[in-house]
């Protein structure tokens, strides 16, 4: 492994976040307790609910106990409103600039794009919401066929379950493929190791 220092993952959530977008990657990182710790944040703090009835206790962004090393931004129906909320986009900009890595799942990349954080960068997102996502910015080189994309400190992934593949990809990059493969085996998960191929990409719909 490249490091034994504990890194803090801040998951920035909001009303109507997608359950698996969040808890899929959290399952991966949460199993590596000597390497990662996780804090859940929101703009206002307190309980955040999603459409599946999952209530999550969060800490207000400016009251977080630990400095953020890795920012996790998820997707869900709530992203449709947040692209029009300047306070959220400003907070996202500030957190992203302070962190070493930014990981997004599903339509979380639409928020990053709207905030101008992906300008000039390669990225991907949810294939079912593709037209809406790419409409948030024409300054991004969108890669529709990818399962996840890495550009500098930004990791962006496709829809829902792709967040788990991306998380394992990040873990492999940081700690070696053997660590990621063992983790996938431990949870009986078939890891899609090829970041460039998404089985849910449809050339006739998304283009190439």
C-alpha cells in the first residue's frame, strides 16, 4: 500500500439523494477502516431524507470536525433543483478546491459541471439522464461510453452502481489492484474493472 495515513471522506448530501450512489461507495471505503474515515455533510446540517425513506444525520459544512481529503458528491432527483441553487454550487466549489480528490456518482457530475469545476476536463455521468447532464455545461469533454473517468483529481462515474466500480478503481489506484480485488471478493461483488466500458452505453442514444 502507498500510505497508512487515514484520509477523511466527506460525503456532501442533499434532499432526494440516490441511496446506492452514496452507500455503494461508502460500503467500499468503510471496510478500510485504517485508511479512511467518513463524515456526512449538508448545507444546513441535521437530518437529510431521500425518496427511499432513508434518513441520514449530517453535519453542517462549516462545522465538520475533520478536514476533507476526498469529496464524494452523489446524484439523485435532488440534483435537478440544486443546479439552480447558488449557495450549494458555491459550497461545492469551495470544498472541491480544498480537497485532494473529488469523486462523483451519477448526476453528481452535473453539479460539478454547473459549478464550473469540470471546465476543460473529461467526465461521464448517468446514461439515462445524459441529455440533462450535458446540458449543464458545454465546457466539459463528456465521455458517454465510460464507466468512470479520471481527469486530474476528479473521478466521475456513470449511473448508480458505477459508483462502486469507481470507488474500487480509486482504491486500486491508491493501494493496488490486489486490495481492490480482495475487497470486491469480500463483499461478493463482480467489479467492472474496465473504466472505459459501460455496458449501459447505447451508441444510438448517447452518441460516441
